[in-house]
C-alpha cells in the first residue's frame, strides 16, 4: 500500500532521515519498475536506496574495505539473488550494492540509470539490460568497477549464499550483539531526475 512505517527515537533523527530516504526510494523505484516480470535485481534496488541516503556509512564501509583487502567481494551474480541472512554477508551485500550503483551513476550519469530502470520495467534480463545501456554485462561491470573505488583488479567470489533469506533494512543484528549503523552526514548526490527526458521526470 506504499506505506512506510519506521520507528525513530528522539536521539536517532539523523539515522531516521537516512532511513526515510532509503525506504521512500524503494517505494519510488518499486512503482517505476512495476511489472508482472519483476526483473529488477536486489543490488540495483538496495544500491539506489542506500545511494539516496548520502555517503556510505562507516559501519558498511568497513565491510567493503575488508572484502577488497581479503579478495572476498561478492559477485554481481550473487547480488542478483536475495541477500543472505548472515549478518556479515548481508552488510557486505548492501555496501557493495551502494558502490556498484555509485559507479554507474557517477561514471555514466543519472540518465543511464533511469534507462536501466526502464529496461527492468520492460522485463529485460539483467545482462541484456546492462548491455543495452552500458555496453557491458555483469562480468563487465565487475571488471570496470574496481577502478572507481581506487583498487586494482579485484578477485570476486562467485559463491552464492546458501539458503538465502531476505534481510530487512536497516537493522542487522549479528549473533552476540546488536549492530547499529553509525551516524553519518548525508551528502548531495546526482539527481536521478536530472535528465530532460519524460521518463526521468516521471521518476521524480
């Protein structure tokens, strides 16, 4: 019903602003790409939602940095599935999704991201959608993305998580203690409505 319910305490207003931006992005993208085929992959939806919040929070950035150093990044193909219920894998999946979307928006412009959403709305498979807009598929995205984050060629783990279970944003609770994303100041992002086309205007 396009209703978003978020419990935000008096001392969590900065986090609450990010959470509202995140969840409203899901509503907008969900409406925009709505089709009977539902082909929008999780990394695109979650990456856009996190990108709308502002800079990647430190708590998530740690997961991404460690995965880069250890060569344990997830493949885009695995991020096309429902995220793992393992807290560490889930946090890495969100952080990496943010970084992939940031790469696509900042390197190729918001207009192409809108075109990618158009492809998903029409039911295009993920590789064909990427090829049609960016001229590379998921493997090509993995090859081009590392330079954006200032890293050399990065080994990507192609292992998909076993028995994946949807992990709701924004609360991840690892065994042994609660994880609360640290507060971080939001920074402006290129608007996805910047394109002069009618489709981009409809996304606003």
